[in-house]
């Protein structure tokens, strides 16, 4: 579970950074969205390894976020 917690924190950090970049209409928003999508994918993959309900919900939300961020990055 230690790796899961580490990836969840990294994912949250990437999502916050992406939200800031998008809110500020930064020229880096696309790159930030790509990094966020990658972090969400990694988090979801790790969370999907666990039977914990919180991990299942986290993985589900990360997959949604990954999808939206990939659209923004395109």
C-alpha cells in the first residue's frame, strides 16, 4: 500500500498543477494535462491492484480524469 499512497499523492499534485495551469490559461496547460493524465494512469493502475473500496473509487476517478486530461492535451 505504500506505493499506492505515494502514487496517489503524486497524482493529486499533478492534478492541482494542471488545474492551476488551465485556470490561468497558461501556455503550459497542454503539457501539464499530459503529465496529469500520466499520473492518473499510474495511480489507477496501482489502486486497481487492491481490494480496498477507497482504492477502487480512486482508480475509477483517476481513469475519468486521465481521459479528460488526454483530451485537453491533444
